DNA sequence: TTCTAAATAAGTAGTAATACGCGTTCTTTT
DNA sequence: AAAAGAACGCGTATTACTACTTATTTAGAA
């Protein structure tokens, strides 16, 4: 029996998933969580083999929770469930050491397949996800170690809130010139032409979460 | 038996929901759809009492599909399933004549309750949704018939893509001045202080969908 | 018809943002 | 110790955006 934990902030989604997975003869659901904190708590309390977790959740994010679990419970396999099929997010998850990445648009059979695969110690990425990753490899030119630094991250977050350079400067205790330099570097790094594009980039790549 | 149709672009979500709802003695699932077009097709083919539909779907949006169904099949009850608990979206749905609005973070019992309620001809809005609507009524001053016009909508869409006023003007065959006037009016209407806030507003209120 | 709202266009003025370039300092890696 | 990269600060020039105002045309509602 594979002991599975399901985490997602949408209760009916979790319950639906549980209802589906309990039909499988070799899967048993041991717990459910609706945010990152609950997820961590459940992992402490219960004996878990595989975690199915959403990326975006309130309280604590599924990504952050996954990071903690990977470090402290290296035997637990984690499959991220996501509605987004985007290179940057998938790569981030891959590099974090997550064991699987499955789209919410996948079917039941695929999810069961994913659970069985990661339980055996292998990695599982959806077919559609692989296509995205392969396309990214073909056009390899673009993402050569493009990393957003901590400072840039704090600035991009405030930009997404609609703050101007002046406001960001006041907020972070920086001169407007400095903020502008970071903005400039961000536009170059992300190949965006203006703030709106940058904000979209941040949302699409899950750097910043809308609300 | 209440004949229910479930529509959502996330297959596992639909299957999970079906698995949950078939446990109910008075509910039977007659069809499922993964986009608005399929939804319309299913309504034509099958005899349906209640539709559970997501708002955002590819091909055709759940909102547009609901509009068509309300006009052409006035006997079918529609419950919108949404992850957003925002006044503007909820009010729009209410005005469209949708019979229920339930959050994806609700539990199974509430969803079943909603299905039974709308089947009896009554309306159903989640408790959390009602709280949001009531809060909006208290601070009634703000939303006095705030409607975004068709032209404004086309402009806000292009703004969300990161286009400048000049580009939008070229795109829509308008002078930059005109575009700027619309932008100005949009900022006033939405009480936003700049484009980024406006873009956020559009995303949050489902006026524009991010990718 | 009259009234209203929307869409259109235009202007000035001021502020914010972007495109350049040039630096310093500090830390981390080699 | 040298190199690299991050964070920081400063300029100028140009473009984009926002705040104010005005006004015409058109379509629809009272």
C-alpha cells in the first residue's frame, strides 16, 4: 500500500481526488492538508510515502513546504500538482528535487501512474510537461542561468503591487537610482520591454503570486 | 434524480467531483465537459437539470457558455465554480442570471446543498460569498454601476499584454489621444493609480485572463 | 426630441519610466 | 590575489504615462 497525502487549498478538489484514489487497490490516503503549514504538520504526524501537493496555497506555499520536506524527510516522494505548464516553474521544481510534476488537466490514469512511478524511486513528469522542457532545450539560447537575485525579487514583488520606483526606494531604503538600476537589469534579464510585461512574467513564472 | 453536468478544464478535478457526487443518492452525472464548446454540445445532446461549471476555461469561457445556456435553455440551473471570492466577479455572475456561485474551497456538503437548492428553483451563494457581497453593500458608495465598456475592454486587454498607448492606437486604429482618454477613464473607474494596478485589477476581477 | 453616455480627438504640464553609460563597494568564488 | 557578480549610486536623454481640460459625433434611452 502506498501511503498518500493530498494537499490543496480547494477542499472539493482534495476530496474528489481522495474519492478517486481510494478506488485504487494499492493506494491509501493517510491525510489531507489545505495549506503549507498543515502539510508540514501532517508529515510530522503521519507515516507518508507520497505527497500530492498544489504549488500555490495560502499560509505557506506548496513550493516552500516541498523545500522543507525534501531536506528533512528525504524518503518522502513529492509530486507537484499544477495548472501551469511553464518552463520556468517546471525547471524550478526539477532543481528543487521534486519527484514529479503533473498537470491538473491530466487524467486519473496518469496521476496513478505518477504515484506508482515516484514510489519506485523514479521521477515522473507529464507528457505535456516533457514537451515543454524539450522545446526549451531546443531553443537553449534563452535561459543560460538566468537567475533573479534576492534584491531583484523584493523589487519585482513591489512592482507587481503597482508601486513606483520612488515608493519602492522608500520601502526598501534605497535611492531611486538604485531601484531604477535593478529595474533596468530585470528588464534585460527577462527580455521584457516594460513593467507590465515584467509583471506578467512574474505571474506566469510564479515568481510572484497574484493575491 | 437530479441530472448533473460537470464542466472544468482540469480533468482530475472533474473526475474527482463525479466520484464524489455519484455517492449521493439523488444525483446522477449525465455528462462532463472540459471547455465551453463541449459544454454547449453536451447541453444539446443530454437532458440536464443542473450544470456545475468553472468560469475560466479554454476554447470558450464558462461565463460565455453560461450566458448562452441561460438564454436558450432557461430551465437548466447553472452553478458557477470558482476559486475567486471577489465582488466584481460574483456580481457579474449574479446579474447574468446564474443560479449559484460556489467556491472551490468549499466542502462536499456545501456543494451538494447548492445542487439541491438550485434544483428547487432557489438561488445559492456560498456563505463566504455572501459575506463579500454584504461588505460590498455596506461600503455601497464605491461600485455605483461601474461598468467597463466594450472599447475599454479591448484597450485593457492590450494594456495587459504590455502594449503602450501608441501600439494600442495602431492596433485598434485609434489616435493616441483617444487611447489615453480611455486609459484615464479606466483609472478613474477602477480607482487604480497606474497601469500595473489596472492590470492587477483586470486579472483579479477576471476581466482579462492571464494566458 | 431631448438627454445621456460612449467614443472620439486634442491640448498642456508634470511625473514616471526606459535606454544609454559610468562608476564604487562588498562578497564569494576561483 | 584576482575575477566575477551583486548591490548600490548617479547622470543625461528620450519616451511613456498621468492629471488636468475641452469638445465633437454618434447611439440609445427617457
